[in-house]
C-alpha cells in the first residue's frame, strides 16, 4: 500500500500489522467479541472464551493466535523503529479498522 509506505517509513511492518489486525477484527466479529473494549484482549490471551457472544471455538483459537502474532510484530517493530513510531502506526491502523468494522469500539488496550 503506497500511502502507508509513504506515510510511515516502517514499510512492510505497517502492512503486516494491518493485515493481522484486519483478520483479528474478522475473527472477533465471528466470535461476537468486542475486542477493543478494555480488558478483552487480556482475556482472549488467557483463552477466556466467556468474552464471546457466539460459540465458535475455531475462530476463537485463531483470534488468540492472531493477537499473539500482532504482539510479536509490534515488539519487533518497537525494537526496530521505536515505541512512538509503532504507536503512530497502531493508531492509524485502528482508525482504518473502525471505518471498515464500525462495530469495533475504543482503542486497542495495552497487552
């Protein structure tokens, strides 16, 4: 995506995070999980499926794994480019996801 690569020198980090986050949003919607509500990501990471509005064990397992992948990419990005630049990228991605998935609320909480 040319716009992102121009706006953020992180290049493919931005693209990777956006792809992973888009898939997180899809899995969250399949499970009925309000992934951007405070504390929900922590509960998913602990494999607490009580956050689900709909039972979908396969989608929930994938949601968990995708959040783990997001955190790994984010950590590497922060190491390579700094915390502030990584936070700007995440804010940008969250805003784009809110437009694509209007049911998502709030801002991604810290892990």
